[in-house]
C-alpha cells in the first residue's frame, strides 16, 4: 500500500499529527510526506491533515482534497476548540464535502490544538462575562494539545 501523508499546518499542531501518522505506518511504503503537492496524488492512500479555519479545513487543503479521484483517504485535523465531539463532527462534515464521491473514506480523527498568544489577547479584550470566561478557559485548556494521548489515539486510529 503506497501512501502519502499530506498536511497543512499553520501553528505546528497538524504537523505534529502528521509526524505521528508517519511513525505509525511502514516507512518504506511512504510515497510522499509534506504540504499539498501534485506528487501526493500518485498514492493509493492519502492521510490528509488540516487545521480548522472558519469551521472547515484551510483553503490549501480544500483545494488539494478536491483533486483526489479514487484514492482511499484518512482525514485528521486540529481545532482550537475541543472537548465537544459534535463540534469536531461538524468540521469533519464540512471537510468531507471537498471529497469526490469516488473517494473512499478510511477514517477520521480530530483533536484540540494550541492557539497563538494573540488569540488569548483578543479574548482578554472582550467584554467581561461568561462568554469571555469560557473562551479564556478553552484557550488555557488547549495550550498542551496535541498531547501524547492525542498522538497515541491518532496512531491507533491510523493502524486500526
């Protein structure tokens, strides 16, 4: 099974996940590892990683996913907000919309990812109240993600 690990990573979170995917699979079968590229389209199986932008994958990954034809695909991603499987499922649903009907979905995985300090500063500038408090709490909870557990769960999902 020749595969490609394709990822888009703005803050390094999704790159960490991509490394975990690469380490979980047989290295000699890896045709391509890196950002979206034409070379990855030659693989029979594509592990596609993205960061969440406006409730879906980033534009670069969306363009790549739309180019897939009959490959098998495993989607993985990170989002600043975590702890809500329903939220992750909404994101994955939007990402799946980029796949042609002839693409086979092997699996999916999402976890929380840390955000830049500028995001926390933006939250701190919000009007005081429960919404602001929740945003700051989520930011602080995200600071350690993806963590070892996130990476292990992804590796298990890829192998399984």
